[in-house]
C-alpha cells in the first residue's frame, strides 16, 4: 500500500446502492482512517465518510425509455465527474450498481490505468448476456450479491467475488416484531400493512395512486388495519405527503396512515404483510421475514422491449433466489387495486410459517460479512 492516503472513488446511483456502499466505505475507513473517499452517494455513504460531489437523485432513474428525458443532466454529471477524477485520480474506483452510468465511467477510468470494480452484478443472467463483454472491457472485478451469478462470470473469465449482502448481515434471522411496533408507536394487537411505493420518483408517481386505492379496499375489510409508509428520502417524503394530503378521504383518512422518514426496515419488521415496488426492497422484506406482494409498472415501450429481452422466469428477488414462485409478482395490468387487495388479504388470513422458513434459509446463504468481503476485494485491486 502507498504511504500517501488512499484515494478511492465511489459512485452509487440510488438508495439501495447507497446502503451497500456505506458498509464497504465504513470498513475501508476502519482499515485506513485517512483514506479520501469521494464520488456520488446519499446520506448513508456520506455518514460513512464519503464526500458526494453531486446529488445522487440525478442518477435515480429507471427504465430504458424513462432515462432519455434525464439524459442531458446525467451526461453533464458524468463529464464533470471524469474531469474531477482526472485532476484527482483515485487508486481504485468502485461503481455501485447503476450500470448504465457506472460502466461508462469505469471504462473511461480503466483506460487511464485506474483499477475499476463494479459492485452489484448487472442482470446478465436475466437478459442481454452479451453485455458481459462490455462489463469486461470496463472493470477489473465484479462484486456480486447472489451465489447463482458466479457461473456466468466464470464462463467469460471475468474475475468475480460473491460478497453476499450487507442487509443479510444487519438483519436478525428472527426479527423482533413487537420491538419494531413499539419503536414506531403501533398497536401490537392490530394488523399492520407496510406500503413501499418505491425509491425513485417515477416509481412513486406510478405506484402510489394504485397502492392508496388498494389501501382503501383493505380498510373496508380490515377497518382496524394500521398503514405505514416509509419514505426513502426527503424527495419521496414530500411527494408522498403531498399525494396523501390530496387523495385521502373518508375511505382512508390521512390519520390512518403513518408516514415515516426512513425506517423502512422497522416498518417491514413491524408489519404483518407488505405491499411494495419490486426491487431491492423485496430482498429486505424477505430478510425481515414478512410476506409480501411485489408490483411494478413500466412505461409501455419499456415493457414491450423487456418482454423480448428478459429471459429469467421471475423478476422479484425472493423468487429468483429460490428459483420458484414464493411471492406474487405483478406487472402492468395486473397492478390494480382489486388484484393487489386480494393478494394482500390472502397473507393476512393465512398461516405463513412455510414461507418464513424459506425466507430464513435464503437469508442464511446471503450472510457473508459483505462489508468486510467487499472492502477486502476493492483494496486488493489497488496496485501498490
């Protein structure tokens, strides 16, 4: 290792990546307290010791079509970021998820002789496997969250390290529901539904209206149901609060919903079941051992393209990890209040012991001390 302080570049494009990177950064700072870590990150990365040069919200866009309207702002950030790293070259760069953005940054930095690591494998096992050639041109190593990814990287001789998931290390194998309800001031003797409409503004705009109408139907059948909506950041908090203020009514009074700043894990653990946008949140819900209904709505053009390109049998992470349908995963027209209500009510009225047992078994396979494993892999790429 060099005598001068390490310089490490890290870019995350959304809240889930912010959580992953924060644990890795904290471990690197434990080993190298004087390390200079900078790039793009959210509140978790910043708290762990990363200086964010740009607002992470700029990169929080999902969908093949949806990205286009945000492209000028994204390209402006990319240009400025590369200029910064040209002036202050990192000893290693880590792109955390956000492959459309990070792989381009990684390729440019690798061409300058800077070691690059991509943390979270792009879904080459699900669609467009040939992207792996682009990944190989951009990075020296991929850090992956799931054990089934190793095979495809071995096939193309691209260094890959399975690190597990930092959330699997942080969440207890048997979470304490009563403690979580006490923390959130929820009644212990009434049903609780946690509602997570997504971390991106497009997800919230698309799914929150459907979820609110679903909550109204559920309240007809479970009048004492307690609803909890955790907002992932200030942006989503303001958007959700504004929508609820305008659309709550006698069927769903505003005071029937507890809107939280963060605390998604506590909300999940406190719940009896969860209604959520498909994505990393489904992994966290599984780790919290709660039944869930996963939903997603894509722009029509994006959906048509994905129908042709996506080859995996499932899209919700619990189902992918189990390689079978553990939870309902609903898309497009299936995402309607009546359908969602029926699936949620099924869990409220069922014995979910077998499902929780399956979730616990998967949790154990992902519990690999991810923060230390990822930090070690990143530091191992630095050329001394």
